[in-house]
C-alpha cells in the first residue's frame, strides 16, 4: 500500500504537474533512487501508525451505530448510514496522523529523515494544533 500512497500523495500535492501517474512512477524510479523512492524513510511506519487506529475507530463506530440505530430502519439504510458515519469518524480521529503521513511520504528529508516525532514537532511549530486538522 505504501508505494500507492507515495505516488498518490506526490500527484495530489502537485509535485508532478502533469498529473500523469506513469510519468510520476518513471521519474521516481529513474531520478529518485529506484525502488527505494516508493518506500521513503518513515513512510512505511507512519502508514501503519495511521491505518491501525483508523481501522479500530471505524470498526468500533460501525458496530456501535449498526447495533443502536432505531429498529424501524431497514437493513440497507442502517448499514449505509452506519458505514458512512463510521468512516467519517475514523477519518476525523486520525486526520492528524494523515497530515504527518502526507508530509513524510512527500518530503521525508525535511523531517529528520522520516522521523514521525520530528515531523509532528515541526508541524506543530509551523501551525499549532490546527495544522493537524488540514484536509478534514
């Protein structure tokens, strides 16, 4: 999943103006360290640090909502509402980690060569706690 996230982040942040996925992949491979470019320092660890809590928040919220929605709600609607709400809740709860993940996967060299803690400290110094809500 990390190579996909690295490519996606580079394209979404405008580091590749062409917006062409193949161009991005080829440039990363040829000019930024071969396969290593797809696994930046800190990129794998922050992916897990973000994905595990997201999965937990989402699953717990989904099960709680599914079990506590009113009885008259049809199964289809109950599942849809519970899933959408749980996904939003999981995203909100892990948004700060997602901000760190994006920074580490696009510019690990700016943050102590991929350090999650250093990245978090620098981001906090740049914008306070609000910086961790970007994109939410």
